[in-house]
C-alpha cells in the first residue's frame, strides 16, 4: 500500500514541478491524438452526414463497413499500418515507420469509423421532416449539410468524443508503429506501460493522472458545449 | 387569379406497384389560396410533394408559369421560389429571429435587409416581442407563428402549407387561421393549403380540391364543393350526412318528386333538379338544412318537404346536437343545443322533419 501512496506523492511532485520528461510525453500525446482526432473529424463528419442524408445503391454495405470499422481491434490496425509502412511494404519508401506520422495514420484509421458511425446515427435521429423543411426553405446541398451539422451538433460532439476516446487510451497500435521512442514517439499510454515494467511506479502513476485529467478535460469541454441551450 | 403558376399533366406516382397518385390535369393559379382536402392516405401530401418539386413523379409533366420543368427536378432558381411549412413547426436551434432569418440568409440578402424583413414579419405575426427568445422555449401557437413567418419572409411565389394547424388547440387554430389568411392576401401569395379538416378548408380557400385514393374528384369554389358535391364520396367528406339513393318519379317546372329507394313505407321528397323521370339519382341533404319539430305538419313555413317520424338517437356535440330521425328512411338533422332543450327531443319523440326542395342536391 505504501508503494502506491509513495508513488502518488512523487507523481504529484513531478506534475507540480513541471517535470520535463512528463511534459515532452504529454505534448507528444496531444500532438498525435489531437491531429488524428482533427483528421478523423474532417473525414468522418461529412461522410457520416452523407450516409445519413442520402439513399443510394451500396449504402447499406458502407454502413456495415463503418460498423465493422468501429469494432476494429487496434492491434490489427497497428499490424496493418506496420506492414504498409515497413521497409518491404508498399509505402516503405516514405520512411514513416516509428514516427509520430505513422502513429497518427493508425489512430485516424481507428477513430474515423467511430466518427462516421456516431455522426450517421445522429443525423438519422433528426426528424426527416426537418431535412425536408431545410430544403423547402431553399438550402443547397452544402447549406443543408451545414444546417444538419448545426442541428445534430449534440450527436456530432458525441461522435468527436467517441473518436477522441478511442485513440487517447490506445496503446497497441501506437506501440507497434511508433516504437515508444523516448522524446520522439513515446506517448502517455506507451510510457505508462514502459515505466510500470521498469518499476518506476511514481512516473507511471503521474502519467496515469495526467492521462485521466486530459480525458476528463476534453470530455468536459465537449459536454459543456453540448449542453449549451442555444 | 386566372393564370396557372404551376400545372401538372398526366401525373402518376406508384409505390410498390400501387398507384398513389393519378392526376390527368391540375393547376394552382396565381394569387389564389387553394385548399387540398382529403382523408388520411388520400394522397394529399404526395401531391404537395410533387407540386413542390420534392418528389419526382413516375410519369407526367410539370409546368412552372407555362414552362416545362425538365424531369420534374427544377434548378434552385425555381425551387427557391417555393416555400413550405409543415404540421409540426420544425424550428431550428437558436432564437426566433435566427429561425425567421434562415431563408433570407440562404439567399444572401444583405444583413440590414434581413433585419428589416425579419422585424416586419415578426410584427405581422404578432411575435415581435419574441425576437430574441430561444425557439425551444415557445408555446405551440408561438412556434407555429415562427414557422409560418419563416416560410413567408422571403416572399415565395408559391407557399405550400401541409396541415399547418393540425396540432393546435381549437382557439389558437381559429385565431392563427384568420391571421394566416389575412397575411397571405396582404402579401399576395399563391398558397396551396393541405388539410383533412373541411371546416379549415372552407374558411381559408378561394378554391377547393378534393382528393380521394390519389385522384382529384372535384375542384371548385368552397360553396360548390360543400353544397353541390360531384359524387357521393365528396358529399360524405364535406359533411353531407344524408346521402339517399332515389328514383325520379315525376317532374314539373324544375321541381322533381324523388322516391327514396328502400324507404318503408314508401316516401317521396321534392327537389330542384333537371333529372328525367325514371332516372336513378343520389339525393344529398346537409344535416344543418333539416329542421326537426315535434309540432304537426303545416307549421314548418317555406319548407316543401315535411316528413313525419320518430327520433331514434340524440348525440350532443358541444354547442350542437345531432338528431337521428326515422321517417321511413334514416334522416339526420343538426340543431343547436339550445333548440334540443327547448324542443325536449329524446329517442321515441314523434317529430316532423322539414327541409326545402332547394336544400336537396341531386347527383345524377
């Protein structure tokens, strides 16, 4: 029990003292997760809205594909990206393996189906007559998209939260394609694994506190935005 | 009011092999308020969708101001001349003025004009004080006013209203209906008003069209449709409760004797019609045209038809009462509740039912 308590005390000291190693790991995490969430939003929100608003041949297949993507095991994504970016893979020449870019690619593949799936559900939950009302007032396709995004924003923020949640806590894929290189590709989750294995309990606890605080902060911002009345 | 704004020809809409709409010819004329009435499932909303270019028919052609609209799918220039409001207000997130300004902003109207038009429209609908209110906080009546203001603020050439009052309480509905009718006339809008309520249709329409199983069965003035229905089904829909099969047995000077088929004992009534002797016709008598009096025949003034019988049923409908009388055939009268009390009518009361010959509409 005292090991855990000592670990917590040391962790608080490291956080309060702005430990340089911690800050580097935090910034790398923010860069990778933030960029991947942003890309997943840019890809997933329009795709999800399009799937929710239109009827066409093959739509059902794409919805099933999206739902499958939402259940994709991160380590399988990691393996796939690893094989694509490894020296003998089709994109080996880009020399991206064991870089933050490779980690971002893996995380985008994990988060995008989440954003598409939750966006699709949010758009389909809107009253179909609301869509007809927007069109009847003269909206073009693009104007309809922006209006639907605004009307379904609670669901869309949930989509962003789902995407962010899926990758902030991800460890398998980023470990495989990032390599957990200290100061370069080490993020909060991979650092926690490594420090725990090496017996550096205090650092692992400090990293865990930061990870939890980060997840809480992002979800708090999303929730506050969601709950705004107007 | 004579030139057609939108015309449809030989329109056919099918769903799962079933014909939903089959209309050889129909138009909405410039400046008129046309009420499209019919029962649930008659095809009202489908026709509205076709006229608003929201649904492409399987067959047929659509003309906008006489010009064919290619493939039933117009460009945004035509679509943006049409506006629509639904049964539910379907307000967007934001304030009342955000909602009303939406259509204007889509059309990139300068901000100063948007503010001016929105303010004027809110005042017109009597909700100027709600401009900055959250749309989610409005009452049902207020929300409908916002929805209608949003639909007319950009001066559409064709306003489509899909059962806009159906979810309102009677008091709010009556007030709003009067206001909408006034505003539509003031702004000179062409309006297609879809409703299943015959009272609402009668109150708002310059012209009325009745749709039944996907076909327009009658169109004309409200007076025509209500008092001279073209078919028995239209008669039933517009509230003609006495629809009687009859045979013409005699005619003299435009007045005909009609024997009610199936009446026992044999009963004849007088009606104004040019139907020939021997013809089988349908006699339609609106219940409010029938008087019921416990007094003896001869006391019913100008009415040419006096039928003795007994009250079989009394149904109180708020301020009015429906009296079913057996006079050899079933006849229904609608009287005021006050009259019901004064006449002390009850099942079994012997009465004389009376109605004018001109109150009988004969469908040949």
